[in-house]
C-alpha cells in the first residue's frame, strides 16, 4: 500500500492511496473460503461448491466490500495519527469508474481540509470591560412590589381599576355584531393592563360584574401566544382570524392586593428574624438581584472575548473544501445557495472552536469525573431550593447526580457548562479587565446594541 500526500495553497491536502493485490487478495480469498463453507447453492452439497464457480460468481462483490473496508480503516488510522491537523472528513475525488473485474491496482484520491497553524498569547495589553449590573433604587422598589404581590391577597371587588384581572366569557362576533354561529367561544382571564389600545383599556376602569364590552382582539393584544391561549386556538390560527371582534362578559373581578412590608413578610421570604426592617429587606433584595445579574455580565464578557480573539487571531480556513464538505455530509439536503448564505456563521463558529481548543490545550484545562459529579450535585441542590424542597442527604444526592450523568445529553450539557466556567476563569485572569458599574436598563440597551 502506498500513501502520497500533496498540500495545496488553499489549505487542503490531496491524499492518494494505491492498493496492490498483496494488500487485499488474502482477505478476499479468506472471505470466499468462508462463504464456501456456509453457502447453500442449488446443485451442490453445503460446503462442496467448486471454488472456481464461487470466484466467478462472488469474487467481485466480495472484492468491492473488502477494498472499501480496508480503505475506511486506512483513512481512519491516517487521520487518527494527527487528528488536530485536519478539518472535516476526507471527500473522494470523483474519477472514472473502476473496472473491478480486470484491474488489479486501485488508486483512490481524497481531499481533506487542513487546520490553520496558530498560537494564542493573552497579555495585559489585551483589554476588555466587565459590566457589573447595579440594582438601582427603582429596580429594588419594583422587586419589593413583586414580592409583596406574590405574597398578597386575592380579592373580588365590585368595580374594576387599573391592574385588575377580569374573568370573562368570550364569544366571537360576526360582521353585524351578533354572536357568530359556530364561532370561537371560551372563558379566560384578561389583564386590564395587557390591553394595548389605550382607549379600550381606559373604558374598562370602573366596570362591574356582569358588564359586557367588545374588543378587536388583534388590535388589543399583539402577543399572539397569549392571545391564542386566551381564545383557546392554535397560534397559527390567530393570523387567519376572519372576524376579529369579540364580546367579553365579565363573570368576576380579581384584584391582587399586595401585602405590607412587615416582619411577617420578611420571615416568609428569608426565614425568621433574618431580616428585621424594611431597609435590611431592600438591601437583601439588592444583593440577591446583583448576584443573579452576574450570569448576564459573564455572558456579555464571553461574547466580547469571542469577538476580540476572532479579530486578533485572523484564521484562514479551507473555505472551498468546507463548503463542499457541508453539502456532501449534511443529513438534510443542502443547496450551494443555502451553504453560501449560512457559511459565514458556520466559519465563525469553527474558528472559535479552534481558538478555544488551543486555550484548553495551552492552559491544560481538564474536566475530571469528580468535577462532573460536584457540578451536577450543585445543580440539583439549586433546583430543589428553587422549588422550596429540602436538599437530600449526601448519599441520596450522589445517586441522583450519577443517574443524571448516565444520560449522555445531560452529561454533555454539564460538561460544556463546566468547560465554559473554567475557560472564562482563564480569560478573567489573563485579560486586563476593567470593571464598570452599569444600571440594568443601560445594560439591556448596551446588549441590544452589541447584538
């Protein structure tokens, strides 16, 4: 067997493999003999068919099968020796059909992409900004109101006011304003503040139980998911509504009255006597809010790091080969036009994989089984706390975590999460990062601009 390699200027490698009879003939003969022992052929006893007959009838398909197996193994072994050097998988170069009946020497040529060679050095000259989100006074007040409402009391007043919920019987109307025969009919709760038409929303203030009102639902509710749920129809049916006006009959008025910021509420939220006054309550809310915002700040930093390193390390990919490889290996049919439209996004993703792979290699980042188990247990405990459940004993927690890690998809997700945390820690240690405080609203605005 002979291997010939030739690197091209467009970052591809041509690999030519030449097979001679000594490479495959022994395996072919072995398969023919094996077939002879087990084949049941009319006119011959089992295992007694003439070898010449079997060679004439079965040699070619056996030869094709064995050569293909041999080629797959040789290509796999070739790539395994230096897997980091290559991108994609080898694509056979189309050639004339092989004359399997008469040819003895077979030549196969493959093309494969070559990964760019590069290195990464991150120094204090590489500067980025970390945006720490501050929970300002208005945000803390909003969170206080939300908590007070969540622990508040539901009442049923005689008349409605802004913020109330109206439980209504809903019926679709025809063009004359009468109830439509076989039209949409449902019962649902309507939030007055969710009605986007100001005039319609204002008209619902001060109405009583039993009152009727008409709404153009498409005009008043832009959120199609919520509207579909309110009418009890499929979301794709919303845009097809021929008659958009509905009659609403108020069956009940619900009002959520927030509870007072007192010791009873503080104890419900944080445990007995942990918080003792309104100032401490608001300080606790501010701390928790800012801690929860860390995820968003880290996410923005990671996005900035990706953009920074992609611009700093300008990698050259074998674009022509990769486009062809994507078309040939896609599970769903891909056109050249679609690949052209989506290739920039794919290329950026691949470049980042290569860069982060180099970071992992340079900083010797590894994830051990104990890391996986510890992270899984942490996630389980967080979830149980979220639902107000008591964390299980250590042995039971271990069993839950191990069971989760037996699921390949969950295992991969957790592995990726740990890797993300470890690499982010490396970036924070090696970039020169300036911390900048920012309000939540300004952060959202900045994130939108960056996106």
